[in-house]
């Protein structure tokens, strides 16, 4: 039997704000337990939440980036349940009226694009965490993370494979970093996905019962968990079983998923509007201001690169894969380097060198201004592309001037026609057999002759110029 | 010093007739003498109070005296005060020493007022008789066999017994006005959002509002000058220019249009109380006011609506008392769930548990629409009633409570009867309007209060109207015999 897979994703994105969403406590990661547990984080009697405007700005930026409706009026609600890492006994979230409404995000699947609909995105506070094993038989509570702002981004069930799920997660991950609302650090849990998976018979309209895989914090785990879960559900259904709506966990060690709680065991969260917070009202003026301060989005930049600069889809994807690459590219262009050369140098030489040394482009020892100098020397024909690679290796992490290195390595191209002609004539004299071969119709001989000239010039001749001169000579 | 108004105390301090230390010591002596008989205070800390008084004397010496500088004020035990036990009348917080000041407390501290002690109250402000306190019931100084009203019963008894010149209180459904009525005091519940709720332990966040409880409207005005004002720490606090409530307090009220809602004079109101209210109406007529009949057709729904909304919010607000971080924790437990259950079972009293259960029920899946949502809709209708009423009058007048102080124990076992105590006050909280209660007569030697309800932010007007009444009557000057 053929099956269709249906996937929807809820992503908890930790917003990059200095302080927590409802208090002035710091959001720093990695401090001593409870170093950032202020009275509000601790839910002391009498304390009240005050909304951090910066978190709202982040939500607006996201809404604009996915072309969504920003709610003029949204409501904070209390989600009530007891847990030691939830000091108030409720989480402040948004339920009926979220700050960001319907939008969309387009993902690339090879050469094809697919649009994933965003259902909503809402602001909420994170919980603290329980720490086990510090003292035997006792658990500790660390409230540093309690109250950290999150934007929960929910899609429609628009993905139909683990690959699409990963592509969406990656695209979203790039986007939230691009617009500066999340640092994207997945190890620290700052970007984590709950993936809803169901299967249905091919052609069937009605969705199957879904199971929700909680808290996946790497793309690899998303792929593994979804693949495993899809197989599990199909096998179960083919064996005549049924799927129960439930929340499940993925164990990276075994590569399996297991049930955490079924729908019947789910909490009744008793949502109701939080009376401590007024409705969140966002003016069009504020939205416009934020819009005017926003960078070009990856999708906008990509289409500009393809249309105006003639880059391939693939290359444009590479340049817009993340904000730091895009910024490096923008900086190169500010030195009047051609877009194509800039792209080639970033995606090939720079990337391979960065990968080798496992360095982020942000921390590249070779800065954009210096790489631009080098590329400009290719453009003005001072050196050949091959020679430039040698210079690149030399200046990679050395504080040397591009022109000095060219001089030192003697890579400057010979541009004097007479000089090149002298070398060329000598080569033709020494290789009469080859000339005859060419004249009898063997085109290969032409390139071999160019090679000889280049060698004779110790690589300093301009291959284009040599080719032209050679063609002139041989057709004389 | 016992019968002096806040203004007179302020003058006395200024003219060095007495120091703040002397004044504070005087009231601390009164506490020694009388508190055991009425149980108005939960926490008295003489050293702390006297240290504050000493500091206040310094301020006065430096010539920086404010109206309330050096005057001892009793603080309801719902306000967090740094270093003071702040119990909210509950076993749950019996061991809780507040690590910070509520905004109300810091405002009193900022003007150099002295904290005389923390007053008794119904547990988490849930009650109308002060019988739900973990610290025992408060007795009404007018007759110690009767209740002082609630939930601010300790504050009311303290001021009525002249154990404190003035007190702070809070009002969620009548908790300032009903005890003021039962104890012969003037109490003001301001417009929702006028006084910061930061550091005031929450019962029902959308209804809770702090206010003063004093002998006179003028004293209330002086207290309001300190307590009111926008607070960035409370998102529901309202941003508007600060008023001086004393400025127009003696303005003439000729031509004032007083609306009397017929629904406030129906079944359930003690006929003797009704007579006294009529007397008050006649007094205002004499003072040149015009009386018009108005209607608040949905007032009868205010109690059922309140007992959905207030418990709903309370059930969530009180979730934080789980034994994990502060407050009471049960002695023995095997796992987390047992720790939660036993802590809350042992730490909360009956009335609090009743309301948590009602609140949890009305917010549950499947019941939310029928109870919580419906109650919110009716709440809006109740506000609309007031809006219409104020098209025809400047202020609304009626009783504050259906009866005078009743015997301790009389209604304790019958919550519905108890809830009826707030039948005239609750609608004001639901609408967020200001309300004031002031003494207007005695029935069987027990005080009866008149309630004035104003439009939003009309506190200055309410205080003015009450002050004119008090300039022409003497009810506010009466004291219970044994506390003179």
C-alpha cells in the first residue's frame, strides 16, 4: 500500500533580548544556577509581569519576514499546570489571539520551491529546568531560563517527508538569525522543534492521527526521528493497528521514539486571559518603523542576485544561506568587485579554507576588504585566476599587502605584447610538429601550445592574450 | 493624640507638640492594651516601628516634613514590606518574610510614614467577616461579639478602636467598604488601576484595588495623595497626571445630582439600615443636592458573576503556593505530587480551598464558555448599567452593606449568606469604578455606612461629597465606648 506523510512543525525560538520577557532579569546562558532568578522568575507573592517591548519587536520582525498579518490586538493568556520548574503554576503565553497570524515560508528542494504556510506565531515565556543528581534523592531547580522570551512558530501540516521537514527547519533557522531575533544556537536549546507526524493512505483526504515528537534540537535528529516515526506508524497501520494521539520523545542513542503521554493523560491547561497584562496593541506606525529598519530578506536578496547579477539559483542560495555570508558578500561588492567573481571566491576558495580550519565566516582571518583587493587584481588582469589562488593562500592569515605578495611571488602577468610575442615565436619554432598537427585539424594541439607558452612565461602571461595572439599567428 | 485627624497629627509634629517616636510609642501602647481583645494585628514589631519613627523625626528636623511624615499607619498584611512577615492571613505564608517592598509600602516609606504593624485579614482576602484568617477572627470594637467585616477587618478594627490613626486596605468585592461600614469608618476603593498592585498579594487581579481606611474623607484624601500614581511595575496601572485629593475637598456641592438605584433598596436590606440611608439622602437634599432615581438592572447578577471571575483568577494566582520555593511545605511526603497535595491541603483554609476549586472548575475544558466567558459578558453589561446611570447623575448613593455587624459565627457555615454581604459593593469592582463608604448613623449602637459610587477617576469628587457630609454631621466622630 502507498502512504502519504503529513508533517507540521512547532518551533520554539528563543528571542535574542537582553532581559527576560516579563522582568528585568538577564537572559545570559551558562551562569551559576539561579543567578538570574529575580523575584518575578521566582514568582514571589505580589510580583507582576511587565512585557519586554524588545520581544514584541522581534515578533513583529518575524511576522514581516514571513509576510504575515501582525495582530493589532493580541492577548496574553495563562496556561495553568503544576511543575516545579514553573514557579507561578502557569506559563504566560498567547492562545486565542496570537501576535503573528498567517504567513508563509518558501523552501528549496533541489531545483524546486515549495511554500510552507505558517499558521501563527506567538510570544511566551520559557520554563526553568529541573536538575537531578546534585544531591542523592533530591532534585534542584534552576530558574535562569524561566521567563526567557520565546516565539513559538507553528506551521500548517504542509510538509510530506523528513527531507521537507529538515529543509523547513533549516530555512527557518537561517531566517530567524538573518532578521536578528535568535542566535540559532541549537545545542543550548535556543531553537527547538516539536514535529507532528501522521500518515494516511495515498489519495485519502482525511488526515491520520498525529503523534508529536517533542523537543528536537538538531536537523539530524529531525531527520532520524521523522523517518523512524513514519516507518513505525506505517508498520502499525499495516499490521491492522491504530495510532493514538500522543506526545512522544526521540532517543538519539537508540534512534527510536517512545510515548511520553497520550491525549487522555494530557493536561487541561485552563487557558484564560492574563488579568495582569493588558491586551498587546501594536500600531501600524510601529510596524512601519520596524519594517523600515529591517534588512533585505534572504528571499528578496536571492531574487535580486539571480535577476540583476545573473547568478545561478544554486549560487544565490549559497550566498543567502545565512546573514554572515550575505554580509561578507555585500562588503565585497562595496569595493566594486564583480558579483560573479565575489560569489565564486566565497563559495569555493573561502568556504573550503574556512571548512578546513573549522572557522565561521564571521571570524574569517581574511577580511572582505583584503579579498576584494585580490579579486580586483584579477579583474584588472594584473594576475591570473590561478596566480590569485597562490596569493590567497599567502595572505589567508598573514598581514601582508596583496600587491607585495604578487611582487614577491613574481606573479604579475606580462601585458607587454612584444614580450609575449617573443615567447610565442620561440615556442612555435621549438614545436613545429604541434603546429603541423593543428593545421591538419587536431584542435587539441592548440591548447597544448598555449600550455607551452604559459610554461615558458612561468605563468605570467595572460592566457586570454596568448590565445588571441596564437590564433592570429596560426591563421596568418 | 487618640482622636486627632491626620492633619492635626501632622500639625502637632510640625509644631513639635510631640515627636514621631512619642506618637508611635503612644499607639504601640494602645496596641499593648487593646490588641489582644480585638486581634486586629498579625505582626507588631516595636523595634522596627520605633526605628522608622526615629528616622521620621530626623526628616522633620531637617524641615522636609510631608503630610504623613512621622505618622504611624497600620498596613494590611497583604502588602509586602521588606523584612516584615507578610502572611496574607494564611498559614501558607506564616513563615514568609517579604524580601521587597510593595509599591504602596515604598510610597509610605518615601514620605517617612511609620509602619505601625501588619493588620489581620481574611485569608488571601477571601471573606466578609475576617473569620477565615489563620490568625483567628478579628473582633469589632463596637461590640466584640460581632465581626468587623472583611476582608480588611484588621485594618477596620484597628482604626475604629483607635489603635492606629489610619490604615491601608484592599477591596476586591467590598473588602474596604463593607468593613468600613460595619466599623463606622470612611473607606475608599479607588478606580481600578489608580493604586499600584505591585507587591500586593493577588487574590483576583482584575478586581483587586488598594485604598485607605480612616475616620474621615479628609484623612482618606491625604492617604490617597501618597498611595495613588502610575507604577511601571504594574502593567494595569493607569498613566495619568497625579491629583491632589485635598485641593477641592471642601468645594460646595450645591446642584449635585445624586442617583439612587432602586435595586439597592429591595429585599435583603435591613429596614433599619434603609431608614438611616434615607436620613443620609435627606441630609444631602438639605445641602442642596438633587436626588434622582436610577436603575442598575443587572446588579442582581453581580454576585454570581463575581463568584465565577474572582475564583477563576484566584485559582491561578494561588498556584504559586506549592511549597517549592517559599512558604509552608508539608513535613512528610514521598513524591512531588504528594508534596503538592499535602502542602496545599494543610496550608490553605476552607474558604480558600473552596474558591480554588470553584475557579478550577469554571476554567476547565467544557465549562469555560458556560461560566467564565458568560460571566465576562455579564460583567460588561454591569459596566454598561453604570455608564447609562452616570448619564443622569454625578454620583450614586446607596447602602454599603445589607446589615450592621453580625455576631461572630452567624454566617460562617453558610457561604451563600456570607457572600450576600457584598451585594451592594461587588458591581463597582466588576466595573472598575471607585466607591466610598462613610458612617451615616447607628442602629442598635452599631454603625451603618452609606456608599457613594462615582464615575472613573472621580475620587476627588467622592471625597469632596463625603467631606461636605462630614462637615455637617457627627457620625464619623463617634467611637466605641471601651476604645475612647
